[in-house]
């Protein structure tokens, strides 16, 4: 059993919406509610810790009524700070050796079968951690910075798109994030903090429809995917 951390302190400025993107409504619920429902309905997830902005007034209006615990904490100025705050706020029974998942609030379409594969990977011999990802399927080019002319074609077989959840032991992830912060290293996801320590988390291939709501055009796609998954 694992707890999942959901950093939800960002405002999602690229959505150009009146509310943070996790509070946009689709099919009668907010994106955050869809995400939590999908995560907490998995039998191996014990509860969720949601990291919110200090001035968040939207979460209080949500019932967030689930059969498993949904706790809240105040997040930080960036993702790494929010995840650190959530790791520290987990219940005392979650030890440094427990596996903890981190999942984007704006990824409501994650599939249970992908979560199954992620959990299975954590039973390997001494795993560093693992994350859902998908191989790049498009042809990739490098380009000149000034004129955007093609420089070369990249071997896409070595490139993956990182998704969430990402799973690491609580103590190791907290140490990695703190060290990256102390060295002013930019952390784009939890795996990058572990990579900064020279570690190599495992990539677990997941479904391409585990998309992150980022721009206004994504909202219709998320609604379509949720409808299709509910059939």
C-alpha cells in the first residue's frame, strides 16, 4: 500500500482560465476530483496528500468525499517545494522506507492497468524507483536557435516522454529534492531530482492517453478520454 502526493499549488497560467486548471469542471466534477477518484479507487493506494497554495479558496468548496483519506497541506513556490511539504506532512505511519507516488493534479486519465505495472516494478530487486512514461513516436529534429532550420534528425529510440505517477521511497525522494534545492538545481519532476544524485529510475511504459491538461485545447481531449474510459 502506498500514499500518493498530488501537487496542486500551481495556477496553470497557460490555460488562460479564471481558476487554476485543476478546478476546471468536466463531466460535472473538477479535474482534481477526477484525478483523486481515479487514484484512490486503485486498491494499492491508501490515501492522498494534496499540496495546495496558501491562498487557495477553491479546495474548501469541494467535498472531496472519498472512501480513503484525503489530507491537505500548504505547498511551496514551485513543484519541488510542494512535494517536499507533502512528504513532510504524510501521516507518521508512512516511514522513510515506504513507497510514495507523486501524480500531477491535471492528469485525470491515468489507467489502473498502468498503475498495476508501476507497482509491479517496485518489487524488482533493489529498485531506485520508477515512473510511467511513453516512447517518443514522432520524428525528432534539432534546429538552429536563430532561424529554426534543421540541424539533424535525432534517434528517437532513446527518448521517452515522462508521465506520472512517479514512485520513490519517501526518505530518498525527500533527500534528493532537498539537495537539489540547496544547490539551486532546476527540478522538472521527481525523477530529475533522483537523476541529480546519479541514480537511474526505471521507465515503465504507460498509455499515451495519460495526458496532462496544459492548454485550453486539452480540455476537450480530456473530456473525450474520460467519457471513453467510462464506457
